[in-house]
C-alpha cells in the first residue's frame, strides 16, 4: 500500500484525548466473520427457511436505517450448516465489503449474511453503535479507497481486522453515542423532509408530462376517448398511431471489435443515454473503431431519440435521450435503439417527452422479456401506440416541457445541494466526536 494511503488511514488517529487509546479492530471484537451462500439448487437449504440471510439488496432497501432486522430471502438451519454463512448475534455491526464498500448497519436480532459482508461482533470494550459511527465517519470510506480486486472491488476480512480505531473508555463511548443519536436523528429528519420534497416534485412533473403529451396545452379543448388505458382521452383533432407509422426504429449493432476497421469513430453508449436527457458535445463519448457502412447506418442526427433496449432491471428499459448536438462520426452504441422521424410532420423533441411519460412507456415494460437480463424487441418499440398531435402543437408542447423541466431541475438542484451540505455536516460532526475533537460530556448535550 502506498505511503499516501497509509497516511489517510492513520492521520485521523493523531491528537486523541489523553485518556483515549487506539486499538486494532481484531483486538476489540470478539469475532470478525464473513458470510456465505448456500447452494441455490438445494431446496432444503431455502424452503421454509427462518434464518435471516442478508444480501446487498436488503441493505439497499433499508438505505436510511441504522438497524437491520429482516431479509428478502431466508435460509434453513441445514443451509447455514452447509455453507460458510455464520449466525451472528444482535448488536453485530455488519459492513458491506463489496458493492457500496463501507456501508454499515447494526443487526437488531440474530442474522446471517452472504459473502459480501464483514461482520464485527464487539467485545465489552467496544459499543456497537460507536463502531457504527466510526465506520460512517471515516473507516468505511477508507476501506472503499484501499479495496482491490479483478472481477470486482473488495475489502478483505484480513484488511478489515487490522485497522486501528480511536477507543475512548466505554462510558465515554456511550455518551458520544447518545449525543450523536439525538443530533443525527434531527439532521436525518431534515434530510428526509427535503428528499420527500424532491420525490413530490418528481411526481408532480411526471403527472404534468402525461397531461401535456396526451391532452395538449389548451385545458378547455374538447376531448375524445381513445379506449386505450395508458393514453386516455385526447383532443378531438389529434389521432393515435404506432411508432412505426411515424418513425424509423434502428437497433444498434455496431461492431467495435471488428478487425476490418477503416476509421475512428465515437460511440454514444448506454450510460450516456441512461444518465443524460440530452446528448450534446459536452459528453465524453467512448472512442471505438468501425467500418464505413456501420458509420453511415448508425450515425446519429439532431432530433433523434435514443432509448435503452435491455437491462438487468426491467424498469431501466426504454429510458430516452434526445440528440441535441452531434459530432462527426458519432454512432449509436450497444444496448440502444435510435428512433428517427421518417416524415416531416413529427418531432423527436415531442417523442422524447412521450417516452418520458410512464404511462406510455408501460407498454414497453409489459412486453419486456428475460430472466437475468430484460429486453424489448424492435417490434415492441415499433408497435407502441402514441398520441399524435399536429407538428405545431408537438413543438409547443416540447417547448413548454423543456422550460418547465429547467425550472424543476433548478429547484431540485437547490434541494439536493442542501441535502449534500447536511450530509457533509453530519459526517464531519460524527468525525469530530469519535476522534475527541468535540468533547462530549454526560448530561451536557454537547461540548
């Protein structure tokens, strides 16, 4: 390990209060254990199981909870015996050692885990919640920095045992915990309120999208029924159509690995679409190579709409992005389909907002097929039914939603900045308390 990383791992232990010690985790825990997974093919290990078996999915579902007491799947006593899973007691601090390295929770009852965790069973020298705060303040982030691996990054149990932590007397640990529990609860409550505001804003905006792409901007206009549940009523002068009637759908199959290459190109990839509403020249596209005919076939144009066509999570299918700017030789990349208007009376900008409408996209989600990876076919996309207003109205609706989105995003960015500030304050406060920079005394409520 580099000297720089070692310094990151030890500098927080400098200048501790005189009556505090520092000790290795292995010396202040009764045990530090890993986890395991019983063979999924053996039904006796799983059927009617009653032993909680925690996986990363369970951690993510209880993201803002300090404690964990349940799991989506459970194992039997035989499954526990026939795997490397261990039954760990209430009060054990469970830390993710793989995905989201360094995230920690406290077991609220006896549990087991899969192999993606390191679990600390504290001795009488160490309070569980104090260790939870130690991991949240510094140690978890440090573990994520020094993690290593080939197929995935991981912090080993050996590494997780050897780190030093600041160790005040046990009564002082309890005082710190009591103070942080009260203070962090208040901070977390404020964070939750602001996160709920963002959720409410998103819900409002998505309902607005549906209203405008199916009813238009004129609230007093006469409507007619489409008899299509996901669309509902539309203005009387609109019609409905399948995407294939108005647009060309081209699933990308560009071959960047081809040895017979003629020129260098850039690929707009899955993540470029998934994380961006608009494809612009500001995005750092992946460099690849391709043949001339592929360049022409999959070259992107302004006003094209790109959607994700497969994913491990079916809800991530049919996420759209609108091409607003293009560079030379920018191609539509893997796991994507591009949709391009084939006549002069449709707008990609309007289609983009249509595909932002959860009701419209539900048609594609229903048609997705797969087991470990879900996908929609070119046929599914082509046969998706959409409302079709005159081009002038399409452009006005797109203008309105783009301007509204700008306002909504500014409000959300402001709220998110406040949330980030609160989280940073919370982290720094915990750090000050568990390193003795902020002295906590019994009954004082603080310094």
